[in-house]
C-alpha cells in the first residue's frame, strides 16, 4: 500500500506528495512518520534547514488543515515548508482568473471624483473627465477620450501597457510607475504604446514596434499588427 506522504527529489529541491485519496488523519500520520525518518538520517550530518514543497494533488485543503501541516513541521527544527500547492483552485479563484483574461468593452463617462476599477484588459470607448480615474489590472486600449488619470497594471503589474491616444490625460500609470504628461515631450496619438522599459520607467513607442516592446504580448495576439 502506497504511503500517504511520499518524498520526491526535484530539480529545485525536495517535494512531499500527499495522497489525494487518503484520509486527512492518515496523511498527517504518514507525514510525521516521514519527517521522523528524515530527521534520524540528518542527525549524523551537519545540521541545515531543508525546505519542502508540499503537493496536495487534486485535493483543495482548507486553511485549517494547511495550518496543521505548518504545526507538524514546527516540531522539526531542521525542516520547513516552502509552499503548499494543489492542482485545483476554488470557484472564486477560477472566476477571478477568467476575469483577468477577459477583454472588457467599457463605454461610459467617468466624471471628476469617480474611480472605475476593472479586472482584466479593457477596450475603452468612453470618456474620462479631468479628476476621474480609470484603473485597470490588465492592458488598456484607448479609443475614447481621456482627460483624467489612467492606469494599467494596477496595483503593481509592470508588464502591462496603455495603447492609444491619451495626450490629454492628467497622468498615466503602469503598475507603480507614473508620469504627468507633457505633449511637448511625447508625440502621442492612436498608435502610441506606453509601457515600462527595462530601467523600470515609463517609455513610449509605436504599435508597429510592439514585437520589440513586448514579444510575449505580440505572440499572444498572433504576431500580427493591422495598420
């Protein structure tokens, strides 16, 4: 009969795989047995902290049971938990990820003092008045008018972009980087791409150069830019 807790070596270190079909108490018992055996082996060697990844398979563990794993490891001074992972996610997390992948078409007016916060990418057709804020976790494609503040990659994703004409914006932000626009410094039009460069500052390019600016995104859209 296979143990409910099995040690495996990986290229990154050590992993303990917990049997997704075993009972919880059987898993905890097997985990303690495994750690006791490992501790006996390490007593004759120079002490060092060994960190383990815990794989729960296709079983989503509760916060209480994950805490019990941490409690078990607390009894072993030379061992620690690096991370606990599973091959399944909650319905809430699944919905959040799907929302992040969606492109939302927004056609509305954002007035002074209003904040519009959206998860995922946005195709913006509306209008942001001065003093209004459009805050998006993904990329923003602007076909509307922006006179307020516009942010892609909120709160701190610097791999996102703003594409389109935002020359009237009070401020553009990507992740934690921001700039008050001065149209005398940047020629901004419908083909402008605003992004964070390798120096972690806002930079400006053109849609036709998207392959060089963000190769990953360029490949995601099929490697084709329509002029």
